[in-house]
C-alpha cells in the first residue's frame, strides 16, 4: 500500500459497463491482439448474458485528484507523472462471473498491457514504471469492487458444482471459501498486482496458481487452410452423451453445464463416437484438444484446431471484421485466435505451432482470497 500522500492525488472509480458493444469498440478493439481474451469473453457475455444475470463487465479508471495536489502531495507525484496521468490515464477492465465456482471467474485487460507484454521481463518492467502506483490503485479498487458487489452476495456453503468438481478429482482449493476467486489467462505484466497480496497478507492470499502458460496468437491470414477429415470420419458437434468424456480427459475444472455452452468440434466415426475433439472456451481460446490414444499421430488434433478457428469466426461474426483493428482495411483485416498452453506441454505446443500459432506473451491462472481486502 502507498503512503497517504501517494493515495491522495489519485482518484479511482469503478463503473459497470452498460453498453457492451460501445465498450468493446472503444476500449478493447484498438488494443488487439493483447485485449483478445477479454474482448471474446465480453462477446460471449453479450450472447449468453441471460444465463448469468449477475455477471458484470466493469471498468476501473484512474485520474489525478487535482484538489489534493498541494504541498502535502508534491513529494508523491512529479510533474511528468502528473502530465502523463492527465494525458493518458490508465484503466483496467474486467469481466466478473462468480457463478462458476472452481472455474475461471475473472478475465482482465489493462490499458498498459500492450506496452509491457513486449518486454523480456514484463513483471519487472511494470514494477519499475513511473505509473506503477496508479496501476496498483486500479487493481486495489477492482478487488474491493469484487468483494463488495459480488462476493458479499454469495452463500457461505460450497455450491453443488464446486462439490462435483472436487468429487471428480479436479483442481480446487480447499477448504472452500466464497471469497476465493480465480483470475484466468492473466498476462505476466499483471502478475505483480496479484502477487502483492501475498506480500501484504502471506501465502494464504494466493490459494492456487498455474503458471507459466504461453499465449499463442493466430491470425486469419495464417489459418485459412482447412484440412479435410480423414476418410471415415466427419466433423460434428460432440454428442451430449460424450460431454462428460471431454471433462474426464482433462484436468481443467469444468462441469457439463459449462461444456454445453461452449462451441465444440468433434471428429466422429461412423457410429457417431468422437475420437478427437476440441472446444472454444468462454474467451474463445482453443481448449481441451484431445485425440483418443489409438488414433494419435495422424494430425487429427491439428485438423480439429484449424476447424475451431474457422468456427470462432462464425460464432463471433468475424466475417464482418468484428475484431479487426480500426485502422485495418476491410480487405486486409485480421481475425485473431488464441490459445494458452503450458510451457511444459510440448505435444500441445507442437500442435498449435503447426496451425500457425506464435507465442506473444505469458499468462497464468491465479486464485486469490479477497476475504480481507
């Protein structure tokens, strides 16, 4: 935490976003591809918000409190910092949905990510930034907002879906606490703001974490080639009776209810049994690519991945260049896709690289306990 004088000159507000499309157009699309995970999550929210009415897109903004800049605060803020904050105020956006206990609940994007994710050591670079205090204040405001507007309204007992995940051996932190929230695909330059809770409150502040993951970015200019399925197989959505199989074949904590909401593609045999499959997560990242053991080494996962990238464009109406940068000509517009792959998962890395994925930054899943913010 900063000193009182450091806090005084910064004014931070957190507002609920009422116009999804305007927010995505004005705040997220100009920062592509770095804003892609949150953009896709917001697009998914717009399509299915009736399923999670308590979910929220919010925006935390930071500005100079000019009334507080006097003799007391002059030592806390330099003229260059003041000018930078006035000319280019930072902001932090988030999609919050605590209904999926044990699964990813929060996606974020910060206005400074496109600068620091290009650094060799993004976490150190952001900590050395003159605007670090402002960035930190934005996260602290977000944490307080999540606790006040979302956590406080939850019941104290573990929900049924959390108990199911535990019974199936999925990774959930114990004991259960409604104040534990899972931040997903969070960029490396944002890790310090979550790790700071460990410094302030000890190891209990971070209840579980998975890092590092590599963020692969795909371009429509690179995945236009669609591989036909091998003879005897066909593309089809995974039948309902096999949705639990998708869950059983991965460590990712998801429920059948979640899988039903997600676009998926299966390669099915003549009996309708899927022998390879993949899906798009709520942020449209390629996820759960899997081939049954007896059918491996035939390029089936690559085939499914290519098809999923095309399906993404259909699902999010990218034929209208919905995720292109504003300065792209329509004919040259790029449609982006993405995937998070564990640094140690060599097999999956090879698959996404064959499809044209390029590593652009690192990410993590970090669950933090906001019970004492």
